[in-house]
C-alpha cells in the first residue's frame, strides 16, 4: 500500500512539472514579436509570370549570356519587346543595367498584350575571338608522312613468392589432454558437491 501511495505521488509531481513546462513554453511563444510585413511598391504596367523556371538573358536570343533565372511563380515588370515580339525585356535587378530578356512563349504576359510594349533595340552580342588563319606557305599540301605505330612491349614476368611452412616441432603435449583432464576434475568436483549436500 505504501508503494502505491509513493508511486501516485511521483506521478502527480511529474504531471505538475510537465504542465508548468508546457505553460511556460506557451507563454514564451505568445511573447515572441511577430514581424510586420511592409507593403512593397507595385508596378502598374504589364508583368510577366513564369509558370516554370525560365532563363533570363542579357539580350533577345540564346546567343546572349544567361544572367539569371525567373523561378516558377515569379513575376517581373515587362518594359519592352524585341522587333519580332519573340522576346520580352523585363526589369531584373541582378542583370547589368537592371534589365534582362525572357523568351515570350515561356512566360505569361499579364495586364496587357505584347503589342502594348515598346520595341527595344537588342544590345550587341559579345564578340568572339577571331579564329586563327593559316598563312600561305606554312602548310604544304601533299601526302602526310607516315609514322610508326606504337608497339606492345611485354613487361617482366610475374613471380609469385612461395613460403615454406615453419617447422612446429612435433612431440609436444597435446592441448586436448589438458581440456579433457580439466573436464574430469570439474565433473569430480560436482559429484563431491552433490554428495556433501545430501550427507
């Protein structure tokens, strides 16, 4: 009966401690300051909406460098279009000049059609380094000079070492006899112990 009372007192004390910790956690959570979101300025004109990830480029074409991406669900203000209306220029803070281009078929234009956007001239593409040209007289036309093909040279033969087993020396005392002897002594001691208990 005394053990039951002690157990019930322990359970009550543990429950009280748990309730105190739970209330303290709720009180602490209630006291945490919440961040108030400030409204951001909205763009009044047309915007593009990316339903999936779309590459943003420095000019209207895949030959221009990629300067970033519009992730799925992201919108950006549309500020212009290419001459053929295949590309839309957007405001993109991460790009040089704060502007980038996206392919029109991969985004949805909201609050207007593509015709309301002004036509923007494409920036110049990056110039590629010139390819070297052969000077006259540096290359002689004709049949190439044959060269020898590489030949196979066999490596040295593999030698596998062989070891001789060490001489363990015969005639020693076999360990099995020690084990059997200890077993017999143990059985004898057990029989003696049983006889002493009876007698």
